[in-house]
C-alpha cells in the first residue's frame, strides 16, 4: 500500500521533532548546573540545541534525498529543466530563519532580564537623559531636548545584578574581587580578610564586586554560567545564588598575558555550618595551608600578594620584571 505524500510528510515531521527534542535535552555538552542562574541559561541552550538539530536533520535529509532522487540516470544525456528560481520557496526559507531568530532573541532577552542583567531603574522617567552635575554647575554643551534633562545621577551597574524578585534587596554576602596578573584575590569586607580562594554559603544571594588592577580580565564560573569582565578603573558586578555544594573552578576568560592560562583558582560552595567554620578560622588565625592575607593599616605590596600564586607556576620576580618593567622588584 502506498502512503499518501501528506501523511509521509507528517510522519517525517513528527520523527524529526521527537529526535530533535531528545537530542536537545540529552546532549550532555554542558557541565553541571551549580546555581539558579545556570538553570535558566541551560534551558535557553537546550532550546537552541533542539532547533539546531531539527534544522540540521531537515537540511541534510533534503540533500540526501535530492542526491538519490535527482541523480543522473545511466544513459540519460538530456539537459535538466531550465529552472531559474522558485519565489515561494525563497520566501519560505527566508521567513522561517527570520522568525526563529526573532523568537530566540526574545527568549534570550527574557533570560538576561531574569538573571539581573537588565536594570529598568537605570533609565530615567520617560526616557530622560541622566546627567551627573554638581550643585550650581551648568552644562557646557546644550542638549537636543533640555526639557528632559534630569540633574541627578542614577548608577547603571555593569554586569549581572539582582534578579527581578531580589531587586532592591541587599545581598546576603558581598565579596570584593580583584583580578591581577595572574591571580584572583577575594576580600571579605566584614572581616577585612583577603584570600586566594572564594568561599560562599549554599543557597545565599552572593554579590561580587569585580575590579582589575592592571589589565582587562574576565571572571568566569563555568558551572554557574556567568562571566563578567574585570576592568581597570571600573567596578562590575555579579550576583548569583549557588545551589550545589562542591568545588568549582574560577577561570580568567580574557587573554591577559603570557601566564593567562595559570590564572585559575577555586570557588567552594559550602553548607552554612562549614562556611561558618571556615569564616571563624580566618578570623581566629591564618591557615598556613591557604593563602590568606589580612588587610590592615599597611596593606602588603603586589609582590607579596602574587608570590604564593606564581610560585606554583614556576614564575619568579625576575621573569615578571622582564615581562613588565613596571612590576615592583
């Protein structure tokens, strides 16, 4: 019995959809999701993976069918039909990718907003221009629309801030992050301690204030699906909520020098009891097995900061001075 073409197309479409959905949800390409934010990013990635697999199978399937169905038969010396175009087909294969891209863009923006990357409060009322001015100061250059000038300054945070449900609420833990060639340093303002490893409690809202001392770096947490540039002279922010106890890498994802590959440290997500124990240890005494430096009235030099990190890489002060003449001796 011959199956009608419309039923065959329906069966092929159902098969492609099921295969695409299965591969899109079971590709195994991502590391474990260790934060609430990672789940949102993974859902977006899985959706794009599903669409990509479906389009790949569809295009390759048509090509394979065309190779066999329209191949030149033995002994056939005639020319093919003089087809110069197919307007409906061209409209179709232009419209479908356009719609897909628009849908992914809307979905991506929604995820970005849920992550806290979009701050609507940073924009003034009715699109007013935000200008920071001192009392009594006048603008040296007239504005196109002076009636919409608001002589106040609203801070536009760079990076991933609070999610919409946490907007306006202070983070449970704030840590200052400093990137330098070639180490990450984490300062806990509440106890005035700086360490080369980041420890955070499970399930708490964490805020990282990130800066760079020398060149551009990028603070990347692969298992948390978040990354933010560390910029000299400008503070950026990352807020996230860890949901899985464990040890995770902290990687610099910006080429920052010849030893960029060694700029790696650890993030430890601990339950509240273990985190409190670690915190009390830092307050009570310095653990000789860990790089911890207390910041007092006389903060240590850059050389003292870097010494424990570069020693593991076999990097000496002489090598650093050759690479950077301004590096302190």
